[in-house]
């Protein structure tokens, strides 16, 4: 018999009922999954990226299934921050879980404008700076590939908000720990790792790249080993919490990420095939912890890092 377990964890000052959050970009703004999952059971929801003005996104096709995951080139389509605050944030405020708003921009000023607008909204528990999206030509990935630029946008946003500030890291760099150090020094409260891995597919019938944006971001089972490696490296480099993302489908996956140094995780692509994935993971966590001899999720954090018993 599995004993009752307190699944609460903390990501800095943000306390979560459990360590399982919905990843940005795969859960819409919340209402899309309201009839498919019990949102109040989740540790939190990271909303789809929000920009200062509406973004149309990339040309179709925007998604392409591969043998080991999903390629997407959505291009961060969204209605803009005003529409988000008016049409979606009230729903999220009533969802009964933590609300993380993913913020996107093409310039430092655009990031700051979105965050300044969100300052008026009490429902926002944390800001997630997306400086690592591979699907837009300006901003996005370019900020996340250079420590100086990453620190610049982080510091600028830090100056306009006192809310918990999480920065989303890219795997498409040689040394992600250098980016992590830069944004931590610039005022980030936590890191989310990783975003999608840059990839491509060819449509044999058309003899052309399968995606309208040519290349896209690969997510799903194939990127889990990459994500674990980045979390493991980054967790040893910075003194702030890390949230792990990439190919998570089971409670055992959550345990691996936490042992690698993550304080919580986000689940993304798995919810496309089964919207109940996160609830199932949360249900399975107590049994997984018991099998591992852990009394709580926090007991696992960093257990696999060098020097830990």
C-alpha cells in the first residue's frame, strides 16, 4: 500500500502543490484543456508565449510528427498581451493552480513592455522569459545563444518587475551553463531547461522541407537525454532552482530530472497524445517515491549530482 505523500515543492519563493507543471506552448492558454484535464491538480500552468502585440506566426505546415517526437514551427502565434489579459488570464486565475506567463519579444524593449503590462495582474505567479525559441528570426533564440544578450534582456526585465523571474534556456548552444551563469547574475530567480532542439524533416512527396518555416523545434522522447544533460550541467553551475523540460511522460522521468538537479518539471508534447498525462504522473509519484526510498519529491533534488550520497 502506498502511503500518503506531501508532493509540495518550492521553486524559489513559488510554492507548488506538486512538481508537475504544463509546459508553455503545448497547453495553450488553459481553456483548451479545461474539458480534458483537471487543471487544479497540476502544480502550475505555463501559458503560451505572449508578445506586446498580436503575432501571426509562421506559414503552414506548422507541425510534423517524426519517429521519435514532434517538430513544430508555430512561430509563437498569439493574440498579444492585452488580449491575453482580457480573454485568458481571468480563466487562469480561477483554475486553482499556479500561473506562469511565458513572455516573448523581438527586442529587449518588447520583453519589458509585456512584463510591465503584466505587473497590473495579480493572478500572475511568475514570469518565464522565453529567450530560446528556435522558430522566430528576431529575438528568441538569438538572445538565448549569447551570454551578453541573455544577461541584457534578463537585467532589463528584472528592473521592471519584482515577481519571480524564470528564464528558459536553449539546448542549441555549446555551453548552456555559460548562459545560465549570465542570466542568474543578471537577476533570474530560476531557470527552465530546455526549449526544443532545432531540427528538420523532408516531405518526400513534395521534395521540400516539411515545415513552412523550413526548420523547427523537436520535442518529445528524443530530447529527454539532451534535457537531462543540460539540467545536470546547469544545476552544478548556478545557485538558483532549475525546472526540467523535455520528453517527460512518467513519474520515473520526473524522478530522473529531479535527481539531475531539477526542483520541478514541465510536461509538454506528451499531453498532445494523452491530455491526462500530467494527472497520471501526479497519481504515480507517491508510489515512485516509495520505491526510491524518498519521503518527498524534494528528497530527490540533486541526488545524482557529484558529491551527493
